């Protein structure tokens, strides 16, 4: 891994670690880990920090997504991404996705989500054979 990619990854991980953790009264979704700590403060949702990186981590990009009290943040389709998370009840393994054909070209990408969704602490990571397969599985969540 290059020094530049290592530095970018360190900065992104430091930002993700700074996400505040709050409890909520929502029923936990399968695969989601309830967050310990005090009750959430209105508007205090730290949101999710989403990243996508190349298989050899030669590149990485990331964005913050907040879904409470309304979709916001620099994610280009915050409403669509939050709607997908709502449909999956916060379980990223159950995202509705966007089914379409993909090539079989092997160019792996790794998607990560760290932070909070509606009071639930989430830490999720999955590697896909290529960006098209990621898009098919995750729909708008990782389209940034």
C-alpha cells in the first residue's frame, strides 16, 4: 500500500472512530449491534461513515450519511440511501439493492459502513468482485 493510501485510510478511520454513540428505542435489526450509552439527543445522530476502496486499497473514497431526523450529509443521494437502510432495517446484508447485469471482470472493491443508524451502532464490511456487483447488492447506499 502506498504512503498516500495509508495516510488516507488512517484519516478516514480516525473520522469513523469519532462518531458518537447513542442508544435508541427502535427494535434492533438483525445484524445490528445496539449502541450502549445515554439516550440520543435530538439532532445528535452521528450518522454513518461509508467508504469504498480498491481491492489493494490503492484508492479510497468516503462520505458521511445521516438519516435522522431527515436524510442529510454530503451523500449525493441521501434520501435514496436512507430509504434503502430503512427497508433493510439497518441490516446492510439485507439491502434491497438494484438488480442489473454485471460483467465477470474481477476488480475487487471493499465497502464499509461505520457509525450509527437510528440509534443502532453499525460496523459492516464486505468485499465484492467489482463495483457493479457492489451496486447490484447495495443500491444507492454506496453510490458516491
